[in-house]
C-alpha cells in the first residue's frame, strides 16, 4: 500500500472526498485522487492508516455499523473455503438470489462448506478502533449502509431502513463523519439514488467507472477505480493513465 501511495503521488495530488467532487478545480495542473476504503477492515484501519500518516494523506473509510466488532463478511469466508478466489457466477448468485445479505448467503452457500477462519486483519474493526482512527488528521468516516445488502434488489422499505439507520449513526459519530455513502457491491439504481438523497447524504460512490469527467458527474453515482488484490505499483500507474491492466 505504501508503494501504491508513493506511485500515486508521482502522478496526482491526493485530496479529500468533498474537495474532489463538490469543489472542482478546472485549472489544476495534475489529476486529483481520493483514497477510499470500504467495510472497515482491521487491516485498513491499522496498517493502512499507518501508511497514510507516513505520507500525510487523507482518506475516507466507509462503514457498516451493524457489521462492526470483529465480524467477517460472507465473501471472504466463501472465497477462503474454495481456495481464495470467488467465481463471478457464485458472486452474482449471492448478490441476486440472496440479495447480498449475510444471513441468506451463509445459509444458502456456506452451510456445508468448511470455515477457514479469517485472520484478525480481515475482520471488521471494533468501534473503539474506528473512533481512535477518526482522530487522525485527514481521516473521514462515511456510510456503507447498516448491514451491507444489495440495495438494488431489496425492496424499497429495506433500502430506506439500511440508509436511514446508517445516516443516523453517522450523524452521531462525531466531527470526522461526512454525509457520503458507498453503495455495497457498487450496486445501485435510480430508486436507490433517490433514497440516498432522501436519507440526507450529499453523494454516493460506486466501485468502478474510472475517472470523474471534467464536466462533473452525478453526485449519487460517483465513479471509482477499484484496486484489486495483487495490483502492482506499476499496474496502478498504468491504470491511473487510463489503461486497464494488472
């Protein structure tokens, strides 16, 4: 991660989320990059934050309050049970047939599989660690729904409950909280975007889509570049140039 940060700084300026989306800089001489993390993994909040502090860079962590406290996510347990890689068809089944919900996916896809046991860094942080990290200069905390379902397939009432519950928690969290949302699995729809706005969020992020165009973007469908596992610093540099490669 530290090597990634160093490479980013060769090509771009790192800024906070609100600065990049709400305050465009058309005269900027270099691209601007926002660093974000989903799910509040212990590893991101310890090793990741240590590297951010070393470089003096800001970042936003999107949190599911209902999943904090040393829990694991179904996709990590499922991937570990089948050798470390989650096939696309199995992921799609989990997101559609089981709505991306922890209990339903585990009952449908994990009941008969061995539990590999995720290490601590792959588990969710306790709220105490999250609050400690929120005091680091440049760190901000955003919302990732309450329990991480696929908002694009759950019914409207469930979607609304997931968003309003998380927005309420965020409003009580403290000064590091910002009213921004990251869609679980990157899944959204016009209805989901409307519900996010009604819940009081200023904007929301996808998981893919690349650069934000100079002309701006829909604040409730802000694109991102996903940094996949195993991406080398050189591969990241090429991706920053607009090329898709490892």
